[in-house]
């Protein structure tokens, strides 16, 4: 399902409007990677979930269009970019911390994040 | 993108594993509706986001398979069901509260939920 970033919000509901931006299987995985210090396309590809290059390209573009990430060039030939979370993107940390609490409680086979992640403030 | 409920988790990451269950545009909208008292198929169809019957059918089945909802019959001919959150499904309330905080802060055109929702405990 494509991320619904170009259409009008489905409603004024804050939950539905958020899902218009990040209601897919990958966007919050990329946010996680950025929160833990990854910045480059090749680093995101390296994560254990094995995102494909076309999905990663698509999601990074959507995240930039939606104000969640900024990209800056770090190399000119060929041009390559680093991606970092904006304040809006960083603000998703408390959402992800609650997701981890829920997941660790109800799916106990999942990894327990380090305290440095769970106690981090933005 | 179909909900990845039948495959193995993509990784042990609690975020990725959660998105395997509810990383789509609709599942958390249905959880929201159930948290605010809706139980019946026709009530979910009535929500302002106008979910289609086939997506709703698909999502309710996935949510049941994933242990987020239980269904019980309330009518025999034709057989009709009511859907309610399990403890696992109810446990998503803090995630949704953080989503609302983030959304209201960064997308100020979104509705502000009533205190009864934002302060509710599970």
C-alpha cells in the first residue's frame, strides 16, 4: 500500500493522519535506524530486515516530503546523501518506546532495547 | 502491502515485529474505533475514513489471527459478530496516546482527543 502522502488526510483524526504518513511496514524501521545513528543508504540496506533498494528509495522520498527527514550531500561524484531526522521525525521516539514496551510485553520473543534507547528523551 | 502476519518476523526487533502486525493504514484506526466503543462491522464502516468492506474484512481477520481482537456472535440468521479488543489489543492504548500527542504537536490541524481518551489507563 503506498504511503498516502499526496492525497488529502482521510479525516482530522490524529491517528489516521499519522498513518497517512507512516502507516506501512518500513517507515518506523527507518526512523529506528536513524535514531540509532545510521545515516547512509547503505547502512539502512544493511539492517537485519533487508529492505530492498526500491522500497528504501520510495520511503526516504516520502519521509522527506512529509518533513520527517532532511538529506544533505556528503559526496559529489557520484552525489550521495546522508539522511537525518528532523525535529518532527525525532519526536517519534516516545511512540517507538511505547511500541517496544507493548511488543516486549505481548511478544516476549522480541529483543529488549537497551536502557539508553528506552530512557532517551527528545 | 499485505499485513505480514503469516510469515516469520523479519527480525527480533520489537518495532519491526509490531509493524508485521499493524504496519498498515487501517489496523490502528480500527483499534481506535474499538477503544471508543464500536463493536460491529457496520459501525467500523461508518467511521469518517470510509474503510471499504473488503479491507475491513481482511484487517479484522488479521487482527483476530494476531490475537488483537476476539469476535463473538450476537445474531444467528444471518450470523453476525461483535468484535472486541483482547488484553493485547487494549495494550495498544499508550501507543495511540503517544501517536496523538505527536500528531497534535506536529500536525496542528488534527483533532485534539478528549481528556477521557488521553488520560485513560489500561
